[in-house]
């Protein structure tokens, strides 16, 4: 088990494997999102009450799921980095924060654009909305803390504590609509239950999977770049660079300008 | 696992445990207070309800909506099927406002027990379906929809 | 459904297309910035490698 973690946690191994799978994941992501958009915007019906505004759901809900999922992954990764001192885990946590913040921002803005015509308000301080806003602040706090330290180890440690502590907010967001009276409606989907008609559930689930994979794509891209930057003085990166320079396809660094 | 790692694992677990406990306690304390709105029955139990700005939530009673001649002032009853509270509101209503729908009104209770709202928001339920399906469900007796296990049926062809 | 109706979104065009627009901008920015970072990192190590080579 430890061997496995250390093997997969080795930046070189990660760089090689991720380079091979990235094009495939990117292709699957594009395909899913195109299908999801087609179903969500064209092939699915309007809602019996919310009419055409229901189409906002196909981006709002997948973004909201991502905003919570990415936070948990970031906190778990930061904890692994903190305990076992695995550099790759620190990097995954650090690059996840801006991606998670983006999805949280999208959740809040699309929710607001949905709330105005349906509820009659851009914003209300109900438990669901407020806890999602706190999530955005947690992400921003984490990013600020990361950049506050010159020393990478110290930055990773300090921000890891914030990420772990902030993780309690995620179940609060999730259960807020059950625990309190909120303006936001209760859960539509759960284990073995759904109050969404299949013609609307399909585009939702396909978009959700597409958004999840999009996170994986951006995460892999950023992690690979971060790995190269941090490991640039290591032998394997220099060998890689020499091999690339040697190839006539790339020839000179100018191509990457 | 080296002793150093074990120490860190214990340290992180302790943080998690401490924060979890603190959060649980706070949530418990907040439970009664973090109320976005009161239902008509709850409203009666609120202390000094007449002196406070608060929110009233419930369903718009069937047949209770009356508009004044000015076209802006609306009278309706908010009900939780046990008690009803009369509401007066002057202004623009959200698109989803209609009889039988959920609403949250913000305002004050006057001495006659009428809720004077200065803002009315619509609260919708968690059901999403095409109009034809809603119509069919209504004719079948109006039970709450449950689409679990029907992902394959109905399909995508509307 | 014709094109005009589709863009009109039953009168909710501003909200629906606004939501999709913001999402498109933010997510595209994420991909573009990640790509830029990747290129920058590659460029840096390639330059270092070329320097080393010319030293040999």
C-alpha cells in the first residue's frame, strides 16, 4: 500500500501516465458536454412550472456538485500531503483551489440568474445560499494563504489546515435544505429517489459527468505544469527536456512561445 | 509509517475531531434560530411577533387571491393546511406566484393579525417534469411524482 | 421549434443565455490559463536544456 502510494506519488511516474491518458479524458469530456448541451438546450422539454428557465439547471446543478466534490478532494489531498509529505498531493490540492472556486462562482451566478425570474430575488440569506457563499470564501482564503508564504512546504501546511477545517462546510451545504427552512427547494435526487422526470434527468446526469471530467482535465493540465516547474532541477525533467530538444518536431523552444 | 507520520496523522485527526465537535455544537445551538421563515402555525408561537420584521412561508390558499382595482395591491391567504394568515402586498409578484404555490413573504404582522408584506418571493418544490406529465399526474389523483427507476422509460423523446 | 423561438427562451433569454455565457467564459478561461501554464513550464525547461547543450 505504501509502496503503491509512493510509486503513484512519484512526480515522474505521474507525468508519464497522465500524459498518456489526458487526450482520452479530454476527448470524452468534450463529447459528453456536447451531448449534454444538445439534450439540455434542444431535446429536453420545458418544465411545467419553471418553463424554459429549467435549462439553467443543467449547468447550475453539475457546477454545485463539482464545487463540493472538488473541495472534499482538495481537503483530502492536502491532508495526505500534510501527513505523508507527498509533494504530488500538495500540488493536487493547490491547483484544485482555483478550479473549485470557479465552479462555486458559476453555481452562485447561475443560481442568481435562476432565482431572479423564479423566486423574485437575485439573492437571499437562506442557509443553502449562505453556506455556498462561505464555500467560495474558503476557496479564496485557501488561495490567499497559499500565496502568503514564500516557502512551499510552509504554504502547503498552513493552507492544508484551513482546507481540512473548512471541510465541515460541505455537509452543511448539502443538508442545509433539510435542516432548515430555506427558500431553496429540497433535494431532488438521492440514493434511489428522483423527483426529476427522466427527460430532464438524462441531460442533467450527462452534463454532471462531463463537468466532473472537465475538472479532471484541468486538474491534470495544471498538475503537470506545476510538476515541471517544481522539478525542473531534477534529472528526469532534464532528460525529458533533452529528448524534446533532440526531436526535430519541436526543434527549438521558440515553438512554445 | 514512521513515528513522524503517525504523529501527523494523529494531529490531523485531532483537528478534524475538534472542528467536527465544535461545528456539531454550533449547529445544534443554531438549529432553532437559523429559520428563514415561519409557517402560519409557527407564527402564533413567535414571541412579540407584532414588533418584529419576519418572514412568513406557506402555500397560497386556493381561491384566496384578490387584486384591488389599482392592479398592484394583492390580498391572499398563506396556509400550511392547518392555519391560515391573511397577507396584503403591494408590488410586483414573481412569475411563479399562483394559487397552490409556495411563497415566502417578508413583512410585519399588524394588530388585526394581517401580515403586511413588503416583499413576496416564490418558493417552488423539487419536482421537475414536462407539462404533459404534470397534467397526467394531476388527472391520476395528484400524488407526488417519483421517477426513480424510470430512467429508461419515458426516454428522451418528448 | 424555430431558431428565433429557441433564442427567445420564452422570454427568459437574458437569464438562460446569461447563465450559459458566464459558465462558458469562466470554464474556457480555466482551460486557457492551464494551457498557458503548461506551455510556459515546457518553454522554461526547454530553454534550460538548450543552454546546457550549447555549453557542452
